[in-house]
């Protein structure tokens, strides 16, 4: 170690000599002190990249050359960058576990040097000591002066943590209905180091485990691993049911982790949508039959889709969604050649159907982007005057807004009425 320290100081001297331009004259002081001090975290995780800060002050009246060498524990990796330090260094270099910095100028402000250290994933869980870092500087004719870095020297390595996301899960099901959609539990290591894990749960209803996870074991890094979580509501009556998913990892500092899961089984009702169209031929004809994408949102929150699926109207424009959990929703529909429609504050009740009137759907959205614009008009002009099987191949059924098997002035009139409009739920359908 003594020989190594002499080598470090020799290198530092050579660096300084390369940087120094000797001043013509300089007032000398009897004593110079930079007081270099290192600041470290008390604990670090395997695989963690953490900050090391060394601060010191200008010694004497002036600096013309100064260097800092600091040493992380053996086999740990150091990273440096110029803009992590102030003042900005003239040289900065990282070599394995060693950080070197150098300045050449006159300085009056205090020095703050930051570099980053990464703990190996195979580091032992014990205390580690930083090496004997030092500041070397040249002041006037006093020659080269070295000061050892004081302050923090030790860090304790601990295991990384396993992090489940989300912290809790909720499933909403209907009595005697289909199972709620699967959800994803994301498992992360708090560092790039790999953690092996397994998951179990304690769900139970009359001896039946209604909760399942797939896979039940694996490994993860900070990139994460996805576990599919599903529920089986068969035979479970109306009520709230709770369980915990337990995540265990012998390599994690915070094992086990619990993720609470709640299953809400609700009474169900039927939602019935009534849609109307402009000029779709005679009511009751097949031209009134439409297929829609239907979404039931949590009331007031269009980011939370409680149910989504397709529904087809009958020949008088009515569609039905059965087994809807009794609750209050915002209900939206969307299909080709019409703008999306949103009806808010719809309370579905048990028993008979809850009817949602969607009034008249606005026509003209040929490109299905939820607005009637010049792009739609360009598509409409290409199809104008066409009919099924017409020569030239310019027939586009999306432009036949009144469903009379021709693109004509009647369709154009419908287009003009709705030009510049957009859907109530623009961006969600």
C-alpha cells in the first residue's frame, strides 16, 4: 500500500507539472490547507450506482495547479464527467476504481467534485473502505503539497430490494358473469442485479383458490418481469373478497412483499343502447344494422375502462350489453364513418335494461380519426359519383353516409353539415 501511494502521488506530481505555469511572483503564506472531505452514503445496494462527493477549499491566496485522486474499493467501477464538478476540471479520468481530476487556473471558489461508483453484483454483504485519496496542489514557490482526504471512508453493502408494481390490485366481476380481465404484476429489482423470486397467494372461498399467478417463479432485474394475475369468479356470490399475493426472494433485502388483492363481485344489469342515423333508408331495413366498439368508463375517469367490447344493433338501431356490473359509468361508442359518441353519468341498475340514448350520430369521418376535416373531404371527392361495381374502382362504402349504395349530393349535404366537428370522446375511440 505504501508503494502504491507513492506511485499515486508521483503520477499526481507529473500531472501537475504538465499543467503548471509558474507565476512570476506570489505572496506566500506560512501554511496551506485545502481540507478535502469525502461524503458517502452509509449503505449501498449490490449493483447500485451511487454518488461520491469530495469538497475542498482553495489553499493559500491562489491556486495555479491542483489535482484530486480518490479510490473506491477494489473491483468497484468509477465513472466521471466534467460537468459533475465545480469548478470544471481541466482533466478528468476514471480507471477501474480510481478517479483522477486536475485543474490549472487561479481559483477563489470552493471545489465540489462528484463521481459515481457502481457496486458489483457479486460484492459481499459486508463493510468496505475507500482508499486513501489525496489532494495535491502547487502554491507559489512553496512546491507541491499533498493532503489526505478526510471524512467518510466506509460503506456497508446490502442486498437490492424487490419491488412489486402495482402495490395493490382490484378485480371487478359480475355475479354469474364472465371472469374479469387478467392483470399484470410487474416485479423489479431495485438495481441491475438479478433477484430470483416466487409468488404464492392465500385466496380462498369455500376451499377454492379464486386467484392465480403465472408464472409462479422466475428472476428479475431492474428491467422488470411480468406476472399474469387472473381470477375465477365461478360460484362466487355478490360481495368483496380479499387475499394477498406473497412475493419471496432470498436475495432481496425486503422479502417477503405482500400485494393486497380485492375481488369485487357485483349485481349485474343490462345496458341497452339506442342509436339513430341520418337517412339510413327505411327504419327496420338492414341498412340500420351497425357494429360498434363500446366502452364503459369509470364515471368521470376516461383513463379507466371498466368494460370494452363490440356490440351490433338490430334493424332499429338497438344494441345490448348484458351482465354489466351495477355502477355508474360514462358510456362511449365508435364505429367506422361516424364520430364517437359519449354519454356520461349512466347508472346501470339490476333487473330490467338501462337504456342509453345516443341521439343522432354525426357522419363524415371517412378516415376514422374522430374529426371531419379536409382529409375526409379529399377521400369523399375521390368516391363522389360512384356506386358498387362502378368502373374506375373509386367506390368507397365509407363515403355512402345514407347507405343508399351511391355517393351523391345527399351524402355531400350530410358531409357539409358535419364539417369541422369532432367526437365527444375524441382521443379515446
